């Protein structure tokens, strides 16, 4: 009997024509914005889009082939940062490309996962352009430091930058794309506390600073919504079950920040009908890709089930889940909860019990709906990773307020690096402690907040599938440069005119020499006995691969 019921349900699941199309804005999605203006309107947009499925960071390259490909060549990456030809490599990363947070993660600290993995502002990016862009704000460049024909980085025009001496200017083709991305981020995460306030602020409901509003509105008006943006919005919606409203409704930005401030925003309800039960999220044929999961680990995704005009509870069931890899927390969803602004948070758990690929189907039905809505669930189970420690390197570009932490690249397959920083006051008391996520392709991170009298230390770990390596060696930084200065045997230095002569009993490996600001000024591949180091007059610090401390050099 159960088998016959299952066959009937699956036949209906496969054969019926569903009300929600595979693309486009679902009926009723924006109804909660109707008749609102000002702060109430922005708050309603926040409530609508902030409750979405948060995907895992290691699954992003599985989604980019559907969100950032060319319509006539799905194997080619659509890169908004360069015109270099890049091509997808299955579900793996693309050599030479980074996963780029268009709104820099350092602006909010990078620790909140929702923004960290939000595809609405994550794009595959040319690596060199991404490093040049760094965490600088958007802006128009007056004097160029980097220009690859698509991405420009340099000094901002007057009135822009928000205090930053450098800005990132995208190509004209994509200025509207970035503007609407920033409108989304300033709304979806308006409740965040922003650590860098070049473009964003923590003091008013608009979230964006006045100069940033003027720039983004200008770009949005001059570069209208493209087919690329529409297609990407549809693709991201099938992953996260939320949309970028500023793509679907380009005028919405004007009602919140622009020429229509204070006016009431009206939603076009044409053709929606009055009482037909409909499911808004998840969309039909959504695929939740849990990505790679380590054996013995569990990973949760939350899908916000939203509907309108539902007549009774919704039924939620799993099919083709023979090995019980996937599980759900309920079998039915109350119609009132599903019709609320946030929707009902349905938790789906993936706990693979053996290695390999896993698939199942989530089926949502009843509630007065015609037919059923199907969501494909996939995961790839891998062995528990073995992670080795990486070596942290001395900080570079030390100023009176910032520095660049560096480390050697890991030889392991990893998802990302964890950069752990501790700040001590003059009495060696801990002032703060924080961890920064850094993409696996990057081995540097610019850190701000260095103050006179304080000392910073940092270590680096690798992360893979929820596991982390042991911490690296500890690097210490202060405004006076590298501290822990000492002179170690078997190394001695003899002064000579304009330099020093190295005396050592055995080769000391690679040597790096820094000035008092922490800038690397000279490298020696192999430091040997009787080597002569010539430098301009001044005080320097030298490190060697065989030494544990920096050595002070005084050149006269």
C-alpha cells in the first residue's frame, strides 16, 4: 500500500505543471513591500531578503557554473574583473581566480557566515585584480595604480572614497551591477556593525553614506539592469531562495535613497489573483548542494518555506533517501507560519554514513497547492582531512596604524585560512582577539588597528570541511616594527663602510631585510660567511630561515 501511494505521489510530482516557473519573480514575492515608504520600506525589504538559505563556503564553486557563466558558453566564467578567458573545472576552483566578496568581508569582520557566503555579492574574480582591489571602496579613479582594462584601482576623485586614499572602479559595463549589489548588501545586512565605514555607517537607517549614495545611484541610472543580472538573480534565487530586489525593481533604490524618497512604493499585483494558494519559496527544482561533507560530520541548511493564500498545513517529505543521509526537523509546516514575512525555517540536515555521492528529494505539497514542489538535495562525502601546520611569515608594510600579515601557502587541499590576531596593551593584557577568514588562494591579509603602545600577535591555521590545523608559529608586530630583537650565534656582523660583513660558521638560508617601517628592502637567497650587505644609512632588521628572532642592523 505504501509503495502504491509513493508511486502515485512521484507520478504527480513528475507530471504536473507547476504554478511557479523555473525563472522570474514568483507571484506575491514582493507583496510585503506594498504601500510602504522610507525606513518602513527598507525594513520590509530587509525582512524579506535576510531570511534565506545560507550555503557553505566550500560549495561556492559548485554554484558559480550556474550563476556566473555565459549564456552561449556555460563552461566559460563570466568575470566582471577582467577580460581574461577562464573556464570552469567541474566543481573545483579555477586556477588564477578567487572567490571575491564584492563588498569586502573585512568591512564587517568576516565572521558572520550569512554575508560571508551570500552569492548575491560573491563573484568569481581574476586573482590579480582581486588583490589590487583589496578592501578598498568603490569609486571613480583620478590617478591609476592598477588597470587591466576592466578593473581600475587608484586615487579617488574629489569627494569620494570616504577617507580611503584608494578606490576600485569597475568597467562601465558592470557599474550598475555593483551598485545594485551594494544596495542589496546595505539592506540585507543593515543590522551588522560595520568596522570600516568608507561607504557604510552605523548611525542611520539608510546605512550608506551620502557620497556613496550619490555614486551608486549615478551608476545604477547610467547602467541599467542587464539580461546577465536578471539571469544571475534567477540562478541565485534557486540556490538561496531570496532575490536581489534592486534588480527586479530598479526604481526601488530611488524610493529609499533617491528622487522618490518619501513616496509610497506600490507593487504591481496584475494577474496575481485573489485567493489561489501559491508557494513563493523554495522554487520548483531548487537544488540544495551541501557540497563536500566529511565522514562523521553533519551540515545543516535552512530553507525558509513561504507561501500565500494557503488553505491548510503544508506536507514536507523526503524521498529516495535510502541511506538516511538527509533528515528534516518536521513533516508539516503550519500555514500561518509559512505565510508570515519570514516564512517557516525548515532545517535540512546532511549526515553521510559512507563515502561517495548522496542524493535525495524534498517534496512540499498540500496547503491547497496544485501539485507538488520538488527540491533536489546533493552531497559528496569525503574522508576526514589531514591538515598540516603552515608557517607564518613576518608582517610587511608596517605603518603606525596597519600592517600586512603573511604566511606560506599550504600544500594541503583546504577551504580557507583562519588568521588569528591577539592585541595586547603596554602591560601585556589582552585588549582583543579575533579570527579572519581568508580565501585559500590568498596568503596575505591587511590588518588595521595598530596603535602606539600596543603589540599584535598572529597565527595562521588551515580549515577544511569543518576541521582546522594546529596553529602556526607566532608572529609579533608593533608600531616600532619587528620586536624580539636579538643577535644569535653562530651569526656575527662586522661593520664596514656602507654595510656589514656576515660572519657565520654555516649557511643561514634565505635572509629578508626590513626597514623600520616593516617594508621589505632586500632579499638574499642564501646568506653565507663573508657575505657583504650594502644598504643606505639607517637601522634595519634581518630575519633568516634558520633563526628564530630578528637581528638589528645599523648601517653608517
